[in-house]
C-alpha cells in the first residue's frame, strides 16, 4: 500500500476535504494516535490508514486496535 503524501491531503477537495483537514490537525498536535482500524488500504483522503501513515511519517506513534482481531499493536 502506497502511503498518501502530506501534499495530497492538503490538496483534497470535495466531500473528503473536511476529513483530511481533521486528520491533519490531529496529527500536528498529537504524539500518539489511537486508532480502531480494520487494516484496509486507503479509499480516499482523511481515512484511518492515511492519518496513521502521516502520523508515522512525522515520527509519532500509532496504537492500533485491530477490528476483528485480538490484541493491540504499537506501530513506531
């Protein structure tokens, strides 16, 4: 899965633009991202996989609670 670049989030238009903006604002202010995610690849700007990838690009930590799977994963 190709990570989505920060520039692509900034250029998001249409119905996904607010989600991309919220995800960007979140990772700019956080050191740790807690996400409940099914592990699916990105389907558009602002989704969980995109926000998690951007968080990791910034050097933050992602605590992933996988939907339908036991346990929690810390991704660094």
